[in-house]
């Protein structure tokens, strides 16, 4: 691919010389870490639950391969096509998320998944990237045409998402979507005082969640007093200590033999024990690079739709990574949120790939004649 000439006018040639290859390479690095860590963590988990050692490996190889294809395929699209894809995707995700209330599989007291042959799908994962782009479109259109009720429509869609995620319940996902929406509102010109009011309301909603939902109250209480499920976090912290600077070596870790979610929520601890603090810092740096580069590229962008879309996409991506790593390091209460491209999970990998493909598509260098 690097041998493509700048004079190549084919679709692939135009894509290669216009896409952000640094961000594309960073995404490839994360997918590579995903392959390595699923090989390290999943066989022990599979044996513990009585299934084949290769079950999770084969599935995740397929998921990550599909994720890579989605990143590439979506990044080929124009901004107008991204907009249409997001609208359709948001409608489908809303419908399927609502359907989980009736046909969803209940796991650990929550109905978030729809069971399909060979896998379970979490439709709400796809709301994050699709809603970010849809909200950006509505807010940008309201800026262009004051008569267009884009702001009201964005709040209506957000309200629907709030009701659905509260009903499942999925407070962590709701928090991420809310922060993404607040970031977009601020960039769209919402006065700072209203942002602070919204943050205050978010704090009040957190208190209500603590009061209303027993599982939220249980997690927060155990986080503060160091009991219960904190065993998993304490075990993860011990794994980081055992790994030291350079790690114990591939396959030599023990945390994967103990924690039930070592291949998913606590995969960062597996990386710390087997490959050491240096690799953990590298993983953190790659996530930070993608987020910062995505935001910095917007400094030269004048299209409000692209600015708002990319702000939402990188905010959601970075926040998801932060929540996973911070909960593993006992900086915040545990939350079942995957580490993008690295944790095991089909819905997560594909949804994150969709979002990153949209980011690459929207930040491609384009001629003035290319309409958004």
C-alpha cells in the first residue's frame, strides 16, 4: 500500500493519501495488542468455565478481523455517507436496545444483550458512535438554520437513550453518552454556565442512581470500604505489582487463572503482570495519542458537523478506555466496560471500529468540491 502513487486516482489511492495514517497505525497497534492479550488471557478463562481453550481466541480473532475491515470500509465513506450511516445505525440501535426489554438476556441483573447463535449482541454499544454523529448533525444544522429545531431534536433523542439505558439498567454507558453529549453542546456554543448546570444535574443523577439501583450502591460502597467485589480489583493491583517494570513473561501470569473477567474487564491487569509496566504505559500512550491527535486535527477544521462529530467520537473512545483502566487500577469503582480493541467482546470491538472508521472518514483531507 505505501507504494501507491500520489497520482493514483483510484478509490484506494485517494483514500491512502488523504486518510490520517498515524491514527490508522495507532488503531492497528491496539488491534495487535488485542490479539496478543486474548492469547494470553482467554485460555485459562475458557478452561475455568469448562469450554475449549480456543473458544475465546477463535471468536476474538474473528471479531478483531471484522473490526479491522469495518475501520477500513467506513473510513472510505464521505461525510454525507457517514451522516446517513449514523442516522440509520442510531435508529436500529434504539430499536434493538428497546427490544432488550422484551427479548433480552438477563445477566447479573441487567437486560442489555440479545442472544444470537454463537454470540450475544449488546445494541447499546452502537448508540455511542451513532448518537455522537447524529447529535453533531442536529446541532450543526440548528447553527446553520435557526428555524431548524436541531437542538430540541438532539435532546429528544438523548432523552430516549436515557430512558432506555436507565431501564436496562446500564448506568456506565449512560454516563459515557451523557459526557459525550455535554462536550458536543459546549463546543456547539452552549454557555459555560449551562454546562456547569448540566454537570450539577449529572452529579444529582449519580446520587439518584446510588439511591435507586442496588448494584450501583453496592459497587460504590464496596469501593470505599474495600470489601466484596474489591477482591477482583485488589487481585488486579497485585498483578501489576508482580509484573514490575518488564513483566513475568508471556504465559507466566497468574491473574488470568483467578479473575473470571481477566479476558474482558481486567485484561489491562493481564498486560501488567505478563508484559510489565512499560507495555501498560505504551497502551495508555496509544490511546492518548488517538484522542489528542483527533482533537488537534479539528483546530484547522471549519465544518461544524465534522468538529462536533469528531469531538463526540474521540471523547467517547477516550472515556471508555479511561473507565476500564482506572477501574482496574482502583481509581474509580468497577464498571463492566471494555478496553477498546483489547478486551474480549464482539459488540464492543465492532462498535468501537465503527466509531474509529467514522473518525478517519471525517478527518480525511478533502477538496472544496466535496460536500458534507
